[in-house]
């Protein structure tokens, strides 16, 4: 192991750790995409079957599965979740104390 290796604590958001703009939105999109991929996998769908269900093209599903999310808006990912019978609820509230700026959080729940 190299002596010049530095280890830093994570903020909990890899996009923020890398200094990316809109890091919380990137993380939220990644979480929504992860839920979509898991649902597709759990249902045993092929990419072609998933594309038909989502109303998308198969190459779009391929990009989604591979984590290439630049062409996917939050709204589009939300439509895909609805097509997979996933309920989406958005909660809005004041920024928590101790947090330097307001952000976006995705939380998966068992039921509402």
C-alpha cells in the first residue's frame, strides 16, 4: 500500500465529493435510476420488455441500466417509476438546521 494515499471522509454524496454542480440532483437521479433498475431486474424483464412497459426505446433502457443518466430528467424517471406501479410522493419542508443549503433526498419506503 502506498504511503502517499490520502483518505477523506465522504459527505454521503459522491457527486458532491467530486465537486460536481447540482450534486444533490445527480444523486437523486441516480437513486431513482437504481430503483428502476431493481424493479426491472426483480420482474425478470428484458430490456426490450422494460422499454415497452416504460414507453421508451430499448437503447434508452440500456443507457439507464448502465447508469448513463445525462439524457434523463427527474420527470422522465418519475414517469418510468409510475409505469412500474411505483407511487411517488414529494415532500417539501424547511432546510434542516446544520445543513448549509437545501437539497433533494430520495427515500424508498415499503408502503404509504
